[in-house]
C-alpha cells in the first residue's frame, strides 16, 4: 500500500457512500459544515465506544478484498451455531506494487 503526502487535485466530495457489508449496511455521509464524513450503520449513527462521539473521517477509501472464513477460530457460539473468524486478505506484492 503506497501513501503519498502530496494532495490530490481538488474536486467535489461525494456526499454519500454506501457499503453493503453482509448483514450490515454501512454509510458515510458528508457533513459540509465540518468538512468530514460521519459513519452510520444500519441507518443509525455509529458511535465510538471510548468517546461516545459519532465516528468521523476526513477521507473514506474503499478497498475490495477477498474474505476467507477461518474455521480454526470461533468468534462466538449460540444455540449450537458457531460464528467463525474472517480473514480479510489484504496483502500487497511489495513496496512498488501500487505504482502505475
């Protein structure tokens, strides 16, 4: 993953970013007043458990990655139903893999 400190050309911010993430619908809504994106989950504000403030971000980047169940790790078990851990395979091929 390559990161550059050089700002990209200015443009208009996207006002709504929706992500269907399985059983959860995540949204990032742009707030013009603050100039930040605020996060919503299943139509409700998403709050930080430590600060009790709604989660915000200056930028939102969507990365598509393969999700693989890891059946060696049980995250929870309820009424004989097991929820397994998910490995999000987000790897690069080296420091220059993302360069054009």
